[in-house]
C-alpha cells in the first residue's frame, strides 16, 4: 500500500452515519456534508483531521492518538459534540 502523500480528494455528500475507526495512519474527513452522525474512534498514528464539514447529526470522538484537530477550519455540527471533538467550534 502506498504511503499517504497529503493529497486530498474533493468533499463528498454522505447520507447516513460515518464511522472512522481503528485506522493506523492519517485520517481526513474534510469539506463534506454528512446527514447523520459522525464517529471517530480508536485511530492511531495520525494525524486525524476533521475539518470544514457540515454534519447534520452528532460528532463523537474518542480514543484517538493523537487527538483529532479541525485543521484550522471549523465544522458545522447541528447535533451534540462530544469527547475529543467536544469543544465548541471544533
């Protein structure tokens, strides 16, 4: 498998929940619209970046090492934020 080169794909629209769990390298969810809950758990080796998304549901993050960041671009979340992503404006 090739190493992550930092390149990003365009944002997506996802109808339903998104779960990013148990990854052992970089994880990025950016510029997307999610009409459901987003769960980010147990990712290691990072970075884990959740940035510039519109989430119509909850955003829950736990057990990620290092902790996720918003990459300087806040997410819009209509539901509750919790755990490592619990800060207002994350």
